[in-house]
C-alpha cells in the first residue's frame, strides 16, 4: 500500500493540514500592507514564544543560515569565541566561526555529555572573548544544555551569548530575556510544526551594538538590512521572502499559541516521559545526560549485536516510520526518536509498537506489548485534555 511515511525524527516534523492548506493560498505581494501584516504577526508570535522584547528577524533559510548570520554579524576576523562542543551541531557552530576566521576556543565533551558552567567560566577566564556560542538542545544526542546557568556565567564575564535553539524552542522551557540571552536562533521545521525553510534570530541591544564594529562580510544575512525593512510603515524583508512558507508559519504559530505555551510544553514533557518509559520497558538503555529534561528528542543505545543504522532502516522499510540514526561517532550505536511538534499520544504508541516488532524480527528478545504498556501507564496517569488541538 502506497502511504506517506510517518516522521518520528527530530525534524522536520509532521505538518498539520491547516498549515499546508495555508501554504496553498494565493501569494500576498511582498511589498505592501498584506505582507506587512503577515510578517508582523509572525514576528510578534515568535517574540512571545522566545519570551523576548528584542528584535526578531526572519530569513528564508535553514537553521544553519541563522547560525551563520550570528557569526557574520557579531564577529570580526580573529575575534575569540568560546564554543562548547558536545555533538554534531556544536561542531557545526564552531566550523562556521572558523570559516569566518574567528579564533575559536572549543570546549570539547564526549557526545552525550552536558555543558558544564565551570568549563565555560574557565575558558572565559583564559583570555578575553567576544562571545559564547552554544546549543540548548544538541539534536544529535538529545541532551538539553542549561542555558540559564551558562548565561549567568557569560553575563558576569561581560561577553555575548548566542544560543542555537533550533530543536528546542517551543518544546522545552526557554526565557530569552529572563536569562539574558543576546541572540536566539530558531527554525520553522521543529516544534512549531511548519515546513522547513525559515530561520529566525532575536537580537538584543548589546548584540546590535556589537554589529557596529564587527567587520565580517555579510550581505544576505545582514541583520541591519532586515531591521531597516521591518521598521518600514508596512514591514517587509530586504529580499524576496518565502511567502508561502510565511503563510504557513502564521497558521502554525496561531495553533501553537491557541493551545497555549504552558500546555504545549506540558504535552512535550508527557510525550517525552512516555517514550522513555516505553524504551526502558523494552530493555533498552537511554543515551545522554539529563534525560528527564530532553523533551524534544529521545536518544537510545542500540542493543548489543544490532546496528542502530540497520534498525532505523528496517523500521522504515517494514513500518514506514522514520526514526533518526546516530551521527558522527554515534553512527550505528544510537538511534533517536523525535517527539517535538505535531504529535499526540497515539503517535508515541504506534512508534513504540513498530520498534517492538522490528526488534523482535532482528532477534532481540522482546515481550510483546511491553513498551506500549509502559507508555500507556504514563498517559493513564496524566489524562489528556478534552480539547487537545493536536489530536487528529
């Protein structure tokens, strides 16, 4: 039977029909009041979820484009920047900074470890630095880093903090202004349940001040150009925007805010807990530190004798469910289950059932229904809201 595959990866995530329908609407001309109202609503919705009054700029790009904009706008060649690296996306942030000629001081961790504030403080004490770049959610390991604690150390040192929150924003608690974050980078294709192709960054007054003396080359990602265009009577982008994606993003944000920020976070917490209990009931080991905080992604060690990549491929071939394999040094050793965005309880039940069947077919001893039953117990202890807008 020819049916669409089911995404249970850390992104992109499933997209609600309302969002897809919105993207099929006639285009709004991008120089005028119609697009101005669209851009303003999307921007203000993002500010609300980021918990910031700072400027938010929206690009037609992947999340990586948002990360590159940070380096291009904040730094000059040879500026020292501290980058904790505890996974694939920490490496990416560091590589972008190196490409622009920065003096990059990495803090290297084994993949699966969480960033330690003492390590950040020690790196800042070694020599003056312009900024610290870090992830909140390291998607490759599922680990959530303590941005609030790191921000306190960074602010005490008087340097800028930029946070890659692409796979965490909207799925785990975040308080941009309350924590003193200077730049937050997000993307459309994760917890917001919109299609890939939009990145956004919040920019604090201190970050704006840094752009005035930063000499790295920038054109498409020039923050000043986006701010100048947004500050027009009818806000716009300096370049032709991804209009259809913006129409979808507006609906995605409306759905998110209609559900309520606290309710969305509670849903992610419960789905995460059920996934992890189901995995444990199958006799599998979870991977990474601080697992109880990992509401976006669950990383699982592949059982002995089974290659994680082969397991992911068989789940897809047999059940049309897409899990994520391990990356970098975790290839074959770990697989990942995404539960951020447009998911409900039965998505988790279905995923665990497929995992049970696949493990059994690969010769791993599984008690049928054990993972599903463990997840159901989590759900039974936390009755679903009667008007859950994610139910489909």
